[in-house]
C-alpha cells in the first residue's frame, strides 16, 4: 500500500492532466521550468521566492538551493505547493510565509530573490519590486520571470476550457522591464 496520501495523488494526477492539455496548445511546462532554472542558477545563499504558484518551480529549486523562504498571500496555493514539493523527494529547508505587499524582513536579508509568473497578477508591481530590492543583499541576485503576452493569451484560452476565470493581465512585460 502506498504511503502517499490520497490528496497528494489527486493533485499529482490533476497536474499531469493539465500538463497534457497545455502540451496540446504547444506549451511544455517542463521545458519552461528547465529554461527558467538554466537562466536563473546558481542562486546562492538564502533564497526568497515570491508567489507560490503550484510549487513545481520550488520543487526543482529545492534541489539546487537551500534554504528557501516562500512568500504568498494564499494559504491554498501554499498547501498545493507543499504537496508538489514533497512528491519527488523529502522537503528541503523550505519555510512558508503568508504575508502581504510589505515584506516582513529587514533590509539585505536574502542572497537571492526570485519571482516566477507572478508580476502580471500584482496590483502594484512597483511596490513589490522595491521590496524585493530592499530585502536583497548587496551584490545579490534578483530574478523576475513572467509570461509573455502570447503565452498569457494561451493560458487564458486554457483556463476558459477548464471553466476557470481567466487571469487579468494587469501589467505588461514592458512595464515590468521599465521598473527593473
């Protein structure tokens, strides 16, 4: 009998089904993850990751970096991420934090600060970016990765197929690039 809880198996199966659907629309989640990691690594020292998402990036990152602190506004997102992180291997040194716009850490706390596919959802991305820079140590590494407009259009089409409400694109990549 498997020691993996039923909820974990259901979430893993749902992720695989969603990956297959995305592949039908020419989006390979695993290839995207590999690309992001190749461009981001190495991530030295203590890493802060903003925006939990489904936890897939964190699961891959946990094999490359430690310790990691993950910040999000949503408890349910972190629950799914914890399950996703525990699927391939035991949990690394990962701390989960639920918090709002103002980051609860002192200046220059983290060696690396990362966000993946989060900025397009933020109401005030300039405030989060300023906070990311504030908590980043001097000469630290900042990684901001988000969905391009064409990818965002594909995601919204897929969300409609899944009977989900499409995410609003509050900020384009040009605005985010200007912030940087």
